[in-house]
C-alpha cells in the first residue's frame, strides 16, 4: 500500500526523501489557493521565484510580476497574493512570475529534491487532487509551507483533510500525518472557526486586509483541476474548468 | 500575560529565541521520563551528552554511563534508556553520563541558546512542572525532542497537556501551541490509546521491548519535583520525594 508522510515546514525538508514520490505543496493562506484561482482565470503559466529582487527582473520578459512578503503586496509589483487579485480577466493567457513568503519557497525547495511530481494543493481543488494522487499511485509527501519555517495551523489542517480522502487506499507513515488527520477529524465541521484562530488569520486582521481571503480559501472544490510543476513552471495540464 | 510557544523538533530551534525564557525539554518516550525516575531513585546528577563516543569517556571519571540509539541500549554501556533500569537502588548518590537519540540532543541545543532556565518535563511530574513554570513567571517555550529531527506524537500531546494546565494564566503565542492543545483536548481521556498508535510505540513493538515503557511513561504525577539544568548538569534542586 502507498504511504503518506506530512512535513510541517520547509525547514524540515532536509530530513526527508522525496525521490520518486508525489509531492503536494500546501500554502492555504494563500499562495497555492491563489495559484488555483489564477489557472481558473486562464493564466498560462506561473514561475515560482525565491526573492522579490529576482522576480522583478522578469518584468522585462513580458511577465506579470507578483510578490508578497509578510502578508502584504511588495511595493513596485503588479500584484500581491490575494486570490481576488487573480480573478482579473486581464490575466487570461498571461505568464506570472510569483514570489511569496512561504509557498514559492516550499515549491523551490521541494523541486530541488527530485520528486516524481509536484502538485499544487488547496481546499479549492481538494477532491481533484485526491483523485490524481490515487491515480499516480506513488508514495505521497504533503509539504506544508508554514510561516517563516515555523508550523502553521491551516496547512496542517488541510493536510489532514487530504489524508482523510486518501484513506484507506494509502496508509499514514508518520506521526505528523496521524496528528494532522486527528486535527481534521476534530474540526471537520468547523474548519473556518479553527482557522480564524490561527496566527495568519490574526495577522490579516492586524493588517486590516479588506478582502475575506480566509473564507475564500476555505471553499472546497471550486475547481476540478490540479496545477503541477513542469520544468521550472507551474502549469495546468488539464484544461481549466470551474465545477 | 506570559506567552507559550511550542517547538516540534530540535531542528526548528534555530527559528526561535529562547533568551530569558523558561524552556521545558520534553522526551516522553523516554529520556525526560527516565531522568525523573533517576532522581526519584536518588541519582545525584545527570550529564547530558551528544554522542556515545564522548559519553563513554566519562566511565573513567566515576560516572555510570548510559546510552540509547534507535530505542536500544548501545553495547558497552552500563545502561540504556528504559525507566525501569533507572529504578535500581544501586544508582542512589551516583552521577550518570547520558546520551539518547533525541532528548539529550534537544537539551544540549536549547542550552546553547541561553534560556532563563531549562526544566525537564514528563507526565510523571506534570503538575509540579506547571506550578514551577507559573512561579517563574517568564514566557515559556516547550521544546519537543521528536524523533531524529522529525515530529512525534507523544511529545506534542504532552505539550498540549501542559498548556492546558498553564491556561488561562499564560496565552498561546503560536499555531503549534494551539494545535497541540487541540490534540490534547481531543484525546485527554484516551492518551494511551493515541500514543499506542505513535511511531515510537510501534518501534518498541517491532524491537520486542519487554518492559511496558509506554504505560509507565504516561502515568501522571508520580513525582512532585522538577529536574533542571544547573551549569552543564541536570540536577534535582528540590529534594526528591515521591507523592
């Protein structure tokens, strides 16, 4: 039976082996949720980038440039990291160079560890994601992006939700998976109430973020496609379609 | 109000600041549980050491030498890491040089980060520990020893149990604390059933460990003292007394 492992933060990646495994990168608030929105809008491809400085250079190569640090849009960029920004129909057919505090870092680190595939996970596409993982039939590693190398609640809770969809065809290999699944079972009927208590939801409140990004990102199965890495880019191999 | 943070594994210590904080090192299965047993038996002091090679040298300086790797006693040492070994009355008044896979490593790493105090935490002394933390009245960081730099269930579950005793006089500062507390609330009446599912309990089963170390280490409040670091040693400042 194929196995599931869960990694709470990119800082722990060096202790794992990703070779020949399906890797799901998770940044619920907000990078991986926002990427799903972008592909639903019709974005062509997304280039994940480590630093804002490097990201800015891609403006010269006809990319839309998007950068977030500390939950805020970085000044001088076209866009930040709110899912609502990525609903703009102007983005259809465009390429985006994208850097965020946690999510794009996790993707870059996982990429360097030669996994079989890197999939982009969010509540917005959770059922399609679970189906694809089962079809691929490889051991799976769920990589939570966390917050600045520390644990966060919403990514782990999503990990637990995804594990719940993979059982009993997959088995949990480690305590981190077991614990994430326990957390999900406890809060499955109250996901938003728990996430509202998280550090990141509190951060949005302190920053007076006007859009309700938390509620938006916790919606399940708005989309039936799964973005994935192809070379250095994130693409949507299936044609993007809203459910 | 004083704050609580929880760190899942020593590998994440570099992302935290321990200065002027009370640090609790937690290795439920088994190093910190076993240290409590040792002081109840009347051990004089314990020297935590990083490697078996270094630990062995202390045999020449009239120490009892104890070493565990991968849940087994290391050949050539006086003792391993089972709490039952440390109940031997022969140990009264003795000094022990001690190295384990996770717990002594976590202690050594935390020590290098200049905390206010390092306390040794276990279910065996949880109520005394909670009282001491409150008396010290500093921000507190709970450092789980994990398993080879990865998350483990039993240390986090204990963190949640300790947090439950510290609330509402302390407040949870991070998602890791919040999540550990959720896990404890869910399993507080079934702690052993959850820990039996953990990787480490499974490891004991595979290794055919004969003593029931899991049940022993989950007993609450056998002791009313709290071992702590003093210089390079772990000592029991209060006189050891069984409840």
